[in-house]
């Protein structure tokens, strides 16, 4: 490719803040929950690059022809690949698209087709727009996508913070992460956290049923705690992990958890996970299941007798599990294990996506 901006390039990132900014001039957007994607087009050459510079082209063949026919002949756009259902964004279905078998990829491209939502323009023709203010980049992006048709979309945007606050509240049930705030005069700065993101945060009590060693301190430091919630049938379901401990806390946890490692597998509710690993899917996330994105990642775990209750903070649920890593708040020895159920979670009704995907998916 011979573009003003050539691959690979790391996307611009966002800094998490507690609320929408009250001073300065900003453009607000919904925060999409999908795969970040930079699209490079130079004539017939097309490349879709992930946030960490991996190629995504082969996993989403249904996007290639629409991108070639609807985008300018030479351009670079920043966006998000998503899968939209009647119930909102489906990140589990999106993860299933990262399959090594070409036949499986083709089948999924037909049964669960993806869309791509664009929110920034890095170059067009021979012009490098990365140093242009975002307000200008947004206007030009609106112009080149004015007649875009599904599966290509333009993200909504507003200068109105009250409307952004309304999006933050209403769109959560559709699977949105929160709201982005971008300075109108901001330039595009790869791999720098110059945008702001406001995300949801709630708290709940979970059973601690296992842990993983820290990658740099096996047998000396705990990396994460495996969390569980009881479903309506009384079964303990693995819902995610909590991490982000200090180095000192990781070492302390080794001693704190030691008594609960004794005879942990005797009556452990996840004892047979290995027998069912092949059935790992959207409705069942096994602690030792394989990572679809990072095949080399070590997901082995150590069982604990499920007798500890921990309070964690989380942003939102994706199906039956936490979408992102939960944050440790405190131990809750005052809580009963039976208090750790899905019933304690706030359920947000889905917000219809028709305003954004008005002409189809």
C-alpha cells in the first residue's frame, strides 16, 4: 500500500473517567462493544487491522466487498466491528468469528453477519488528516459515508452533553460500553489515551471458587480470582475474574487462600470442567477454556473450596458473565454463599438500535 497513512498503526485510545466532562468543547459518541478495526484501502488492496495490529480480513469476508464499493478509493478509517441482534450487540457471537477453519468462517459470515461502525477518518486520497482537528475529521467522515448502506454505518455523535448522558443510560441494555468524549480540536494520536470514556460500574457479591497464578510469579503471587454466581437451578456458574491487585496484595493472597486449597476438588462444582471443555460456548464459560483470541495464553487454574465471598465492581454483563475483568473491592465474611446469585444483578432493558441500524444490519 502507498497511502499517506500506511499499516500497521496503533489506534488512538481513551482514558477512563468517572463522568462526562463539564468544561471544554467535546463531541460525544456511544462506546461500541466490539472489535476495534482500522480499515486501509488503496484501490483494490484492502486490509482490516485489529487494535493490536493483527489482520482481521479472513474472519469477516462479508465486509470486504461492501468496503471496496462504498469507501473512497484511497483512505484509512477507524471503527468497530460488531454483531447486532434483536436484543442488542452480541460480543459472544463476535468472538466465535475468530475461528481457524475457513469453512467455519464462511458459515458464520452467513448465519451471524457482522457490521462495521466508523467513527474517525485518518486519511482520504493523498491527504493525511491525523493532524487535523477531530471536528474537521468528523465532518469529512460524515460526507464520505453520507450514502453508506449496511453493513457499513456511521456512529451517532453530538455536542450536547445532556443527550450523551441520556445515551449512557438508555443504550446500556443494548450492549454499549458507555459514552466517549472527544475534544473537538484533538488530533489523532496513535496509542495515546487522549479521548475520554465513561463506563458503567456496579457492585455485586461473588463466590471465589479458584484462582490463577500471576504470570511472573507462579507459586509466589496470585494473578486473578475466579468468580461464580448461582443460577436459578442452584448451580455455581463461572462469570469471570477479578484482578488488578498490587504486587504486595498478590503475595498476601497466596497465604490468605492457602487454607481453601486443601481438598478443594473433592466436592468442587467445577470439578468436571475438563470433560466439558469442548462444549465451551456462549452460554457456558469454563474456567480452563481456551482463549479464541490468544491461543498461547495460559488459562490453567487452581481450585479453591467455594467458601469465600468477595464484593467486586463490574461494568456490565455480557449474557451470563462479566464482559470485562471485575475489580476487587473487599472480602464479605458477613455474606452467605446463597446471596451470590444472578438475582442480585440489575437488569437493564435493551434499547432498540433502529435509530442507528435503520436500514438493516
